[in-house]
C-alpha cells in the first residue's frame, strides 16, 4: 500500500469518525477534498449532508450535485437518492421518468428501497405505463430482502389479484411478514383477512388483535373497524 493511498484511508476514516460523532462541520471539511478527488462514498456523504442540513445549510441543489457525481460512478445509494429527488422535485424539477431511470439503476444493483420505489412507479404508472406484473416483480425482489413496505404491497397485489392470480393465502403470508416489522397498514389488512376469513379461518378475536396493533399507531381505518366492532357488540 503506497503512502498516498494510506493517507487517503486515514483521512476517510477520520471523516467517518467525525460524522458518527455528529461533528458534522469537521466531517464536511474532511469529506470535501476526498469528494473532489472523485471518491464516490465521500461524494454521497456530502450529498446527504447538504440534503439534510448537517453541518452546512440545507441545499438541495448542492445535494443533487454530489449525489449525481457518486451515482455516475454506480454508487447505488446515490442512484436511489437521485430517484427520490426527482420524484419529490428537490433541487430539480419533478420528473418521474428521470426518477424511474435512477431507481432502475439502483434496483438492478440490488438496492431494496429502490426496488420497492420502482415497483410503486409501475404500480401507479408514474413515468412509465402502468404494469402490475412489473410492479410485482420489483416488490418481490424488495420484499425478499425484508422491506416491509414491499411485503405489504406484495400482499395487497395478491389480495386484489393485480399482476398475479388472486391468492388470499399468499396475501396473508406477506401481510404477516410486514406486521413483524410493525407495518400498520399490514396489521389492519391482516385483521380484515381474519374478520372475513380470507386465506385464514374466520376469527373475530384475531381480527380485533391486529386492528388494535394498527390503531395504536393511529391507523384510522383500524380505529374505525374497532369502533364498529364495539358498536355491534354493545347492541
């Protein structure tokens, strides 16, 4: 290992250490020369600091600039972040087609949140023609990596029969996996499955249990279902 590379690693470790200590001004000072030398991780970290106003004034255009430099070096987290910025119109005009492209670059590298967001784009027809089968494909890849939103979405696709044959047992399977991560929407829907006996034996007590979990997270539909159950039981 030559001296210059060793010095580079030392500088990078010091920058990361400062960042983890939440000494963001020092981290910015140390990351900047590394990013200017072309280090993709330093570029991404600078992008995050500008995006969230860590040690610097929040500046979405500056965040976009650094994310873009890292993304062009195929840094998957930066590609995903560019997708988000294009989706929300942060630092650039909102552009779903550009968002789709960056999500795809990141998703094809296995980034689970990019895979989920790409699934949403196909599901809702943002920047691309609506395609439920393609949405299911990306939801599944993300769900298999443990993304709770993707697990819920995949369950919903099976529940509705969108992009896949309707299959209540599969819907229950994916809703249940999402509930293990506290997904309120999945908790509510799992309650519905038990209440209606879809994919599981009908069980009102189990339905109430899952609605309560969701209601504790202020899920309005679950709260409404509990009120309806309480009203019917008191009559």
